C-alpha cells in the first residue's frame, strides 16, 4: 500500500515525536509498503494563527499524488491528523493538550487568550468529527493518551506500544557513579525538580544530556544549579550524538525521568533496554505504565525531598539498582513491544485490526525469547558490529568549539617562535605535520569531552612536547586557563604561543624536566586542579603507580586526573591475537627513543582504574573509543557479543577520568614484583679508620614509606665483589639494619674492610640497597650503589660476620 504518515512539525524542534514518525515509515517500508511522512508546519499562538492551521490541515487533498492513489493515511499529531482522506487510521501521539488536560489543570495558554474558550470548543469539535469519520479502530501510543480521550471525549481507544528509536542499539554496561537525565529540555520535563532533588542528596552526581529549546531556559537551569550549590555535581553534556547517549545510558547507576503527565516517554523504555532502574514520580503519566515502585525502579512523590531520597537510595544500594534495572529489561522483553506488531495492527495486513487487545500480551518465557532470537533474519555479525560500533564511537566536538580540524589550529597559531624572531615570512602549513597531528584529532576531541564543562583553572600536562596543538585547543575551550607541562627534558622549556588573530587567545607555557615514574615532580602539594596524561602510561617502564601517586600529590582535593592510553584488550587487540599477532597498538621498537621510545606495557581498562584507585582516585568515567581506526572485524564483534562482553570497554583507546578522593593505599600487589614505593635510598660514606679499616656508612630512606628490616620486602644490602681484572666473582645479601627506618631517616652501620696500607691492587666492593623479594633499588633509578676498594679476604670476612637476612626472618 501507499501510505502517508501525518504529523505536525514545529520548525527547528526535533524530538521523540519526529523520531516516532520516521521509525513508523521505516517499519512500514520494511513490510513492503511505500510510506512517507507528510508534515505540516505548526504554530499554536496567537489564537487566530492556531485556527488558521486547523483550516489549512482540513483543506489538504491527500487522496492521490500525480494520479496515483494514496491508499491509507495514518494520523499521529494534531492538527495534521485533521487532513481529510477516505481511508484514514489514527495512532494518536499528540492531541492539542492545551484544550484538554492542561486546560483542566489551569496551565493552558488558551486560558490567556480572549478567544480561548471558543478555540477550545473548535479543537474538541474537530477532533470528534475526525475520529468519528474513521472506519478503523483508534489507536494511541499509550494508556495515558487513551485515558485522556476517554475522559474528555468519551472515546474508546487501544494503546499500541512501540519501541524507542534506539531500541536495537541500546547496550547494557556497568552501574556507575552517576544518575542520568537524558532528553529534550523544556519545562514539562521538570529538570528544575531534578536539580532541587539533587540538592537534597549530597554527593550524588547528575549527568544531563540534551539542550533546551529556549536558550534562556537553559541559562535559568544553570543559574538554579549555582543557586542550589549543586553546579559542581552536574555534568551538562548538551546535544550529544547517538553513541554518547547510548554510552551514558549503559554506564549510569539509574535514569531519572520526571515529566508531568507524559504521553509515552521514550526515556523510560530506553532505560529499561539499558538495564537501568528508572526514578520517576507519581504524576509522570506514561512512565507509570512500565515502572512499578521497587520493581523496575522507584516511583516517588514529585517533591525535592522524596526525589533526593530516591537518588541516595540507588547510589547507596548498588545491588538494588542493578536488580531493578534487570527487572525492567525483562519486563520490556515480556511486553511484545515491536514494530511488526504495530504495522500489523495499523494496516490490517496480518489478521484483523479489530483483534488488537488493549493490554500487552502475557509475558513470554526465556525459551520463547531465545526462539525468537534464533529465527531473526538479522545477520548476527552485522548486528554485533553495529552494537560494537555504537558502544565505542567517539564523542563529537563541542558545539561552540572554533576549530574543525588540526589544520584550523595550525592556521590560527604560530606554534614555532623562531621564524618570527628571525624575521622570516609566515610559512605555509607543513602538510606532513598536519597529516600526522590530524591522526590524533579525534583523540584530542575525546579528551576535551572527558575534561567536560567543569572548566579547569590550573592544568599540568604530563608528557607534553611541541608543537603545542592540544594546549591551543585547551586555551580556546577554557578561557583563562593556566597551563604547565612536565617533560623528559633534560632542560626546562618555555614558549609564548601567539595567535594569528585576536579571535583566538595566546598563551604561555613552561615545561619542567623530570622522569615521571622515578623523580619527584617539581611542584608543591595541591598545586593543580587538573592533571592530564595523554598516551604516556604505556611508555612507563619501571613504576606506573609512582606516576599516579605523584599526580594525586600535586592535585588539590577533588582535583581531576585525565589519562588516555591504548587498550590492549580492544576488539582490534583480540583480532590480532586470534590471527597470531601481538595485541599491542604500537609494537614497534624505536632505538633512538631509548626505553621510553616504545610501548613498554599496554593496559586493560580495569587496570588503569585499579592503579588510579590505589593512588586515592575515585573513578568518574572509564570509557574506550575508536579514535584512530574505525574498522571493526565482524567475526570479532560477534565473538565479543556472544560472550556478553561490555562492548563499551573494547575500543582501541582508554579514556579515564578520576577525582582525588582519599589517601593512597599503595601499589596493587598483583601488578608488582616487590614494593617499588620503598625503593629509594642514598649511601653516605663516613669516617674510615686507616689503621683498622673500620668504615662507617649511612643509608638514608629517600622513599615516602617506612622500611622494614624483617619479613616481606625488608630493606637490606647486596654486596658484590669484583676482582682486580674487573670480573664479578661473589654476591652476598646481608642485613645491617636493626630497626625500622622512617622516611628521611639515615641508618648508620659499620663494615671492617682493608687498612689503608693494603688498598693497592685489590678488587672492589659494590654495595646496593636491596629489597627482599624485589631486587636492587638501582633498577628503579632512585638509588645509586657505592664502590669501595676491598680485598677478597675482607669480602669473605664480611660475608661470614655480617648478619644475614635469613637470620632475621
């Protein structure tokens, strides 16, 4: 059949109703019909304009187009569904509520219009006439809409549920540390109530996705958040792409949706598909058709106090949140919500339209669900690939960001000072440099998204080096930001970066030299509010926990750590292993780069979080994206999907955001051989008696932890004897330390070596600080050995007389 789907379009506004119509057309076409949307512009004020739009709809002729009949029209929204047609069905998603329930509630615009009563009677009269003219059963999209038809027009109708637009792409993830509030932002969705509820729930974090139709309203909400003191706990994502939306659903603890008398509410269904508990209110309308209190979520009174209590309940009881979320997922599957059923009912192409029931069918068994899945015609690899692609798709650029590519940044800034200082003409952009930096563009944008709208003031970028493209991006995203860098050096570096236009801010930056996993960073405690480390972690070869602990030290309480690093267990890493290739994203040796020129260890996402949490960070976001290569092997995607993996953690690059929250607890033992935190020491040579050979030595604890002298990880001494030909001949571990040594304390001990007149033409004694079960400190780069002249006789005497570690343990 040739079918026209009738809907109204408010210019510049897109939401659930628009997606509803598009998905209906797609479903009709999939069933062999030829369906299109027929849209009418709509403005409902002032009253005379509203009346004109009603008349315009009634004057349409949709019976045929270019001599070809239109077999059926399906009316969705007022006043479009008033358009005449000899074979018109109704699936009502919107009457003009200003004439019905909103009039009764006293908040209708028509009440302010001098002709409001007459307009209301006109609307109700036109609706009655249109509904009476159809020969088909009248369907609505929810029981709530059916109830309004019955209350105000005495008209019976049948609810016909349909899937939300993202139904096939929704994924389930973990149960994170935030409550998610998605959707179009307008007063009817009552985001003010959510913010006031948040103010009653200290410590709870809210993530909001969506934009206000009226920018002034958006500003009012931001101001309210400031007034309530919750601005620091609200992440405003703004308009997001589908992948970002799906990801935030998947990783939320729960979803909050508190509209007033909602017709249907896609958000409820999307939350159920994502396995998330829904927090809603007793006057929400549509959501109450799916959510029962403490079964699929929480239904509370529409007050800030009750909403705040609900927020705290789901955040404090993760098990309950997960239980309700999974119950919601099962409830959705049991309700037979699918487009095949919708098309059959509306078109009568399978069975009779009159056979539709007013309530959802009985719940299916798990065996029924599995049988349906087995008989689906969707290619499983294609479906898995689409799911994985959606789960790891990177976020888009901020809407107000001034650059669209790396070339834009290179054109906007003088990233090299020397040509200008030498009086040379401005050179064109090096295409090779632009191409290289361009490969990182998506990662740069994803990192900006990770930092978010909570503007940092003082940022330390670890591992930064010129050209300072990302720093230019930060300067434009966060005006007034103060940036400092840490690099391998060996010298400090400073640069004044000028923009080529007053449109873009210039900035200064100084890079201090330090080995980020060995040297104490040259900054005081609590110096920064944000530390970023992009593609650095994988290069560390000795002690990654040191990096995290130093980041925690220099961050203020509540400060943020942003880390990006390759994901060794990405879908691409899995594919490589299955094909006999090492799973590294970068497994190439770069001899000129030294030990840090290669990837020494790549990480799985939970390992990054584990290291950070051990250093005192709480995980705010842990995500993975494909930012370099978007290709996905279908077979690998199917394998991961069949396993039930969290696909959101299978992207090629890990993005971690942590907040400094507690004191460090020490490096995770499972990732370490020995305790690297204690492996820092300095030897001191004291008095040496020439006649007896008695030598006084000191060993200072340069670490931040106490040294033990017995038991696991005890600090002791490794003595090596090298003969006069330079050949290492003997090694011996002994324990001169007789008590615990606190940080900064020096333990003194004595050795009997050779008298001064016997120190010619003999070998050498090399002494190393040593950790039982860990090895010499010298490997960490935080301790150097000392070398003393020593005969074999003196070494053997040392080995015989010095207390051994075994004797102390």
